[in-house]
C-alpha cells in the first residue's frame, strides 16, 4: 500500500500576505488561487515537491503560527539558505548535530539528514531546511 502525502493545510491569519511570502520570497509555485471563495483559497507547491500547502480561511481549527518544524529537504543547504536570504527570508545559521550536541555550520561530511536551518512565515509557522544528498554522484 502506498501512502502519499500530497497536501498540508497551513494556518495563516492573512491569506494574501502568506501567499506573497511563500510565492515571492520562498519561491513556492502558485498552483491555484480561487479568490474570493470562502475556505479553500490558495494552493502552492515547493519546487520539486510532490506535496503542496493550502491556505485559506476556515480550513482548520489550528491557530495561525501553530505549525512547527515542517521540513523542506534540500540537496545543498548552503545554497538553499543563501537563496532564501537573498530573497528576503530571515533564515537561521546552519547547524548540525555531532556527538550529542548542536554545532555551528553544516555537517563537515554533508551526511544525509545532518544539517539544518530554520525560518518562519509572517504568522510564525516554522520551517526546517534539512540537507539530504542521497542519490548524488560521488556519495
């Protein structure tokens, strides 16, 4: 049995502000905007992802800003962070976990699932960039 995650409902307080943040700053693709339909409104997809997010009014009883740690997997965390910063997103410094402690910078060996950076949308929903390079030549 395949179970494919295809859509996440993201609680936001201002749909237009969130749409602008995700499409203009983070670079999500706008799939659909059915303005001014009540409820479902905007669906966006991170480039290369099979899973999308939907924002609107009355979609979920979760409070805007209550989502924490939704992961975006990237092949090169340094390049991804730099691009987001260039687009105006406030992104934490890159960190990795080593010998039971968080350490500054990317994992020196760029091991899969080893390097992280964080950012938040205007409501405070948080996202984690996580580096995964499996399938890359030379790995």
